[in-house]
């Protein structure tokens, strides 16, 4: 994943800001390499069966041996990316290979689908009628292929991306039925994950994907309602609002993540209009999502102010805060506006005060509205070795570009 080049000149920063940037950079490095990665390296790797244990308690104890393929793929991608961009440590590449082999031996089906969950020894448990397990498998395959210099695997990843593109436009091809009364809706999740996936699979050679990228950006922008300064999770095919509660769902963390995905491509394509829109997506979603009373980013909101249908709407989850850290820092590096720096600092303070575990390392994932930990585990079906290390890795790299002390 190529980071955009900051336009903010470190030489123009005040001495106090330079000191802050250097200090935060060192803190993020320590958090990543001393407290987060060692947690997964010590506790998640299944040396007997292959792959990784995903369900880890606060201290790393395995409390469920079920393995979730999309988390396996994310961990493969993470260690492959570290090997390629930070340092070619054999241990990191071995860990990535360990997970990829398990996926290829057990999770991958002949038609290209990937089982969502498996037993510890690789027997399938559940198959989703979605494309996300497959997306993270292809993402893992592409990143590992480059790390290990395996052009054959990169070709497989390219073929897998082509399959996913076909499935994404007709989910009946992965077994999801279309019912008579079901609204014709478009979800933000699909175009944003495919946009990020193309970034990983294409690498520097994006010309073959230019048309696909344009289409995905158009689809994402259908969710952006500039007049109301909001990003809807689901919309009608023309971008208009759907009837009912489903058409009013706001997922601030998801929108913020989409915002920095779009910003990466806006910078690659040298499109100032899209750069401004991507910045606004992050700002609007953060402004709506931030809890002024207790701090933290709400999980869900209703666009019209009704009580959200999601019973967990008021909870504070680790991953929206991860996405906000990088998205705000990226905005600051590209535009130099103080409001983006202050937003980054606000999220940074809340996140390290509430999610980071000073005793056992890694981060808690789930808090109540007041910021109290509700689930002590560090890994589960939806939390693995991905959002926390990815954010720390991205932020540390970006802070390094702004660190005038180097």
C-alpha cells in the first residue's frame, strides 16, 4: 500500500509541533513493535494445525479454537506488508506463509469461494453468502506474493480479483437470494473494499484497473450527501435515500475508512476535486459520530435523529477509532489544516486512554458509551491482527515523513 506524499513541509512547522510529531511517532513505534505485534506472534500462531488462533483472551489465552478466514487473511496481509515495507525479517515472512498455507489447504474452495470459519484443524464450519472472506484472501495472496517474490501467486490474486468483480455485481452468484420485497439497495462496504483491494493487487501498475477504479469511486460517491454533510451506509442505485430505517443508517467509522481509501486514490489520480471530497467525508463523519458528552465515536447513528435500530449503536469500538487516527493524520499531512491535527489529537488521547491495555498489550475492542471495557478479549470473530497494527504502521510511516528530526 503506497502512502500519499505529504504536501505539508516539516520545515514550516513550529518547534513545538515538531516535538509533538517526533514524540507521537516514537510512541506509535513502541506500541506496534513492543506491545501489539508480540501479542499476536506469541499467542495466535497454531504450530500444530497451521494458521492462527483468532479468539484470544486479554492475556492471550485461547478461549475458542474456531478460525475465521477473513482474520487469517488479514494477518497474512499484515505480516507480509511489514516484511515488504519495514524490514525483511524472516520471522515475519514465515508467519505470513504459515497462515496462507492454512487458507489454501483448507479454506479455499474449487470455485474460488472461501469458508468463513473452520475448526482448528481446518474442517469447514460455515460459508457466508458474502464476498468479504474472499476479498481478504485475495488481499493476503497479493501481498504475500510480492513479499515472497511469487509471480504465480500474484497472477492468482489478479484472477481472484476478477472473480470478485463479477460476484460483486450479482450476489446470487455466491448464494444470496434476491427476495420479492427486498429493496434494490447499494452497500458502501462493497465498493470501498474493492477499491482498497485493487490498491493492494495492482501495486504500482494501476493502468489495467483505471476503468474499475473510476466506477468504484462513482459508486462510493453515491453514498455522499454533501447537502446534509453525511455518508449513508446504504442507498438506492441512483444514490437517493432508501425508505425506512435501513436508509438512515450512518456508520461513522466505516465512512471515515472509506474517506481515506478515496483519498489515497485521489492523490494517485491527481484529482483536487476528489481530494476535497475525501477530506470532507472524514470530517463530516467524525463531526457527526463524535460523542460530545462522553467522548469516543458512536458505532451507529440514525441520519434523522431517531433511535438507531442497532442495539449496540452507542458502543465505542476499536476499529472506528483506528480509522479516524490515520484519516485525520492523513488530512493534516496533505492539507496542513489545524482542525485535522486537533481531531487527530482528540482521537489519539481517547484511544490510548481507553483501548490500549498497559498490562498485557494489544487493545481492547469494545467499550460502553462511558468508555468502560465491556469485553476483555483481544481477539474474536470480528477482531484480529489487522486494524490496530495497520493503523499504527500507517501512522508511524506518515509521521516519519513529517518528522524533521530525521
